[in-house]
């Protein structure tokens, strides 16, 4: 017979009461001892919103030791320096669920920004609460509704609370006591949060008093010397790489990029070459190799199949406080070696043209290594030694001419540049036209110069096809007035805009006092592109040619800026600055403007080459009909024998 107090309840009410009592007492129930990989294989689920394939989680061989170190109470800090597509985000979500449901411990997850934290909460955490039954059973709120137990930043469970925060403000690192602190995409975090310290310093304080404190740090690394993930990885007491047995000789080795081989830029021929026996290994062998692989340090310590740490002599030894793991995309099950090589070939081709962005992405995202920024500046002495004698004012390889114009208070400076296939370029002429930009005389002289035709090595006379004139400095109104009626001649008004990642030249706007088509030029992008091209030492794609008569001052100006790192509110920021306080950079500006307007032309070099060849053939057939040559104005041009006279 039921007690009187229960007899007055309906059957539904009694069932609800029993469920609530069981849920409350569950915190006292001794959990079945499981490691994280075991818990995930038993309970975790890949939700459709954030997974390529929906379904129950299955731990991949290389993930097992990493996950179990994350849940090992003897280890305080785990750093994972990783590539993309290795399941790291899902491992973090599983770890949070494991500590919440299995060990009843408070968890704090940091994302680089508040927006990232909200997205992570909606895309990763909320679906897991819904789809992982053991999490749903111990969740105090309604997974489908917002309430005090279920917000974007806080999820309350029986015996544990999960907080998801952005790492942009010191206030997000206060008034919380946790057991486990997780940092996702650590290289995206500010270096100094509100001038109070790094994210890991502030965040780890939240777990200082926990008997099982845990700090989990991971990211794709970015810039060398600035990567917080690489710094943390180097601080680890032991640093592990995945060693795999060769299918032929059975010798173990970590996979290394230098042993990836292919033929004639054909990614379909990509294989791995064993560094011990030289045998060729196909990607189809990889899964079996990984199943027999082992996480091992360069000094011989390794993790055995039972997740014990062993010395190089096979003795079981104690775990240190901090361990690190490094993995790159050759180990991923979500790509293959042929695709990796294909991405490298494309990145290398772009790099040969002076575009380093794809190669940097490859190093960061595929190799999981930091990128050492090159091209912060260029050496004027090296460029001076590369000067050459042209066979004609415009060498054979130059197929189209552009000009960049920089306006100063008492002159305009102009560089005419020839461009050919694969972004190879030739500086054709640098001219200074003196005069007052407020007076029409100067602009008449400039107009006469820009109508000049230059003799190509084939004998054909080439015009300047496009011109970019800076409006951001002196005499903006006069520049507008000059450019507006010449728009159909492709004389473009441009304005430099700073900032990383800006396009070389953007879409025009007419919201200016002159109502002209004003094109924004990403000057930081232009400088990085130019300086990377100046690093190319062999004629060919991206190479920059200069005529023999150019003097030192031209190259001083062309290389007059350098790229430095500044920290603004704790975030690393790249900034271009003059090499010295008196440095002049008109030549650099002119080169960037002339390069930018080439993008507007978007020339078909194959067609241009045919047209020049056809015109040259007509000249040879009719030698008596000489082309009428227009000579550049002479009175303001410096003597080619002494470039220093114009400065």
C-alpha cells in the first residue's frame, strides 16, 4: 500500500516524482570507471548540424591516446598543435560531456570571441545535449527552451555546470570556479586580455583550487614567434608525434612532409617514401599503419596500448604535468595524400607568382606548423645588382603597360611598368614631372606623358593601357578633376586603404566630392605582394626586372618600408612602417598603384602576345610605313645616366 502522501498523487505525478528523485540521486551514484575514448564510444553522438556524417562516435586510432590524456587525472595540461580535419572540436565536446556526466566536474570552454562562443554553443553544445542521451538525462533545463538552466553561455546539469565564454574581456575570466578549462583555437586569442595577462594564465586560475585541475589547449598554429599554441607545445614536458610502421620493413617512423613524393606536379602520383628502406607507401596502407601506430617522443618515451607512459626501456613511468601532441594532415582520415599534394602544388604555383597566402595556409592548416613571415622588407643592394640592359625600351616579355602616379606638393612621380605572363614585370621608366599640382600646366604635362607610346622589342609601339593616380595625399580635388573626363581612357582615381586581407583593388564608389569612380587599393596587400615578388631571384613567374640605368635612390624608395608586429589591446597586428623617419617611398607607392590597376584590366596575355606578333609582322612587311613615334616630354625628365638628380 502506498503511503498516504503518495496515494493522493496521480500515476503521472508519481512517475515524475520518481524520475526527479533518481535524477537527483544520480550524482551520488559511483560511475563506471571509463576513459574518455571508452565513454565517447559508448555514449557520444555526431549531430547532423555540425558533422559531415551523422551517427555514433567511433574513436580513430590516433585519437585514442590524446583523448585519454585529456581525461587522465595525473596530467594537468594537454596541448594539441594540429592541422584541420582531425576531429579536435568533437574531441573537446566529448571531453566536456565526459567530465560533466561521468565525473560531475565543472567545465569552462573559451573561444576567441564572444561571437565564436555563441556559435560554438549553438552548433556544437546544444545538439550534443539533445542527441547524447546521458547528457540529456542529467540536463536540468529543457534542451528546446531557454531558461535559467539553459542559456547560450551557461548549461546546467545535475552535479556540474558548463560555461562557454569568449576570451576578449577580463570579465569573462572572473567569478568562476571550475575543474576543466578548455581553449579552442588558441592562436585566435588575444595575447594580453585587457592588459591583465594571457588567456591561459587568466583561465587556468579558474581551476587553481580544483584537486583535478585540467587545462586543454589546442589550435592550428599561425605565425612563428606569435603562436600561443606553439609556445605552449614547446613548454610541454613531453612532446609526442605519431610513429607508424612501414608495411615493408616494419620500422616505425613519424610521417614527415619531406618524404612525401610525386611526379611531374601530378598529385595522383603522390605516395610516401619510407626513410628506412625507401619503399613506396600508398595511402591505402595508412589505416592499417595507424592501427599499429604509437605516440612517441623523440627521446623514446611512448604511450602503450593501455595508455601507460613507458620509458625508452619499456618501463612504466609517471606522467608529467604537461604533455603535447603534434599531428598534420597526412594522418587525417578526412582527406588523402593526393589531395594534400594537390593543395601544395597550387599553393606553390601561387607563391611563384608572389602570392604567399596559399602557401602560408598550407603550412598552417595542412602541416600544422607556424609560418615564418617572409618579405617583411627587401634588400635594395640585391635589387641593384640585378639591374639589366634591355634590348629595347619595352622587352619582349612585357605585353601590356600600366602606370602608377603619386602626387606630391610640388611634383608628380610616375612609374611605367610592363607586365607579361605569370605576373612577370619590367620597370620601363620612372619620371618626375615638376610643377604646382594646383595649376593646369602640370596636369597638361602629365597628360602628354601618359599619351606616350613606348617601343616594344618587336618594333611595335605600345601605349599605357591603364593608369592609377592616388587621391589620398596632395591636391585631391585636382586629381578628381583630371581623372573624371579620362575614365574611358582607363585613367583611374584610386585611394589606398590599410588593413590585412583587403583586396588589391576593390569596387569603385562615387560617394566623393568629385563624383568620380574612386577605387580602393589594399596597400598592405600590395606591399606584401610586391615584397614577396622581389624575393624571387630567377626570371620567370613573378620576377621583377629593372633597367641598368636605375640608381640607388630608386631602390631605396622601392624597399623603403618594413613589416613589423604591434600589439593593440593584446592582439598582434602587422603594420607597414618606413625604415627610417626620413624615408621616402614614392617609388613604392607608384609601383603599387600601377600593379593594382592591372587587376582592372584583367588582360588576356595570350591574345596580347598574338596581337603584338601580328602587328610586328605587318611592320616587317611594310618597312616604308614607319610608325609615328611620340616622344616623352624631355624638359622635366631626369637624365638616365644619373637617377639621383631627380631627388
